[in-house]
């Protein structure tokens, strides 16, 4: 089932990209309009609109690039590694 979903999404990269942008926009709009920042704990949280949405997006991007680098640095190996 999950393989079919992944294949479906791989066949439609533009749809995935557009829906991701829409999701980010919704999170930013929600965090600007609906989140009360009067009791913010940090300066960034109080004065940067959508700080946590932007922070989480940046953290996800860093995590993805780190995981790719880590995988290519030695964890990923050829598929027939155990056959020999």
C-alpha cells in the first residue's frame, strides 16, 4: 500500500511541490493570525512572524541534507553486499 502511494507521488512531482508550498503558506498564515505571541519566550518568537514554521522548515531541510550526506558517506551500500 505504501509503495503504491510513493509511486503515485513520484509520478506527480509538480503536484507534490505545489501542495507542499500550499501547506507552508497555510502554516505561516495560521501562525501569524491565530497564534498569540504576547507570552512569547524568546525575542525571535515575539517579533518574527511565523518563526516556528520557518524554524521547522529549516530544521527539516538541514536534517534531509545531513541524512543524504550521512547515507552516501558509507551507510548506503550496493544491494548485493550480503550475497558475496
